C-alpha cells in the first residue's frame, strides 16, 4: 500500500491509495478488495472479479461505496484471493487524515 496515509482533500498530494499485488502460480483467481473500518464494517468494495496471473493494482480515493469521503481514522484494506486450493487473505492498515 502506498502511501501509508492518505489525505483525500483534492490537493493532489496523497489523495489516493495505491494497492499493488501479484498473482503467481495461478491461471485465474477470484479477487475482491475491500476497505473496512475498525468495527469491521465494509466501507468500500474495489475491483472485484476474476484476474489472470501477473501484477495488478487498484486505487482507493478515500470514499465509501456511496461516493462520500470517509471520516478520518484508520481503515483496513483486505485483499481476498480465491483459487482452487481455497481462499487466501491479506490485510493492511491505512490512515485517512485531513
């Protein structure tokens, strides 16, 4: 995740989070990326679907699924990859500041 803290206030400095990940050793995998608050509620769902092996990236602009800016705080970005062998998850924190 780059950067570790975003400030989506429209000044073009750290306005969005870049989420980079790689899929290797699979032909296709189901991928879902979600952003959650610390209470465990999903606030945003990013780029779900099937993806081929390789490097991928998604962005989050600090907005919820309704398009509203989220309040400042710490959020968790979860990448979930489903393959024949099961589901693999990774979770990382990101801060939203104004």
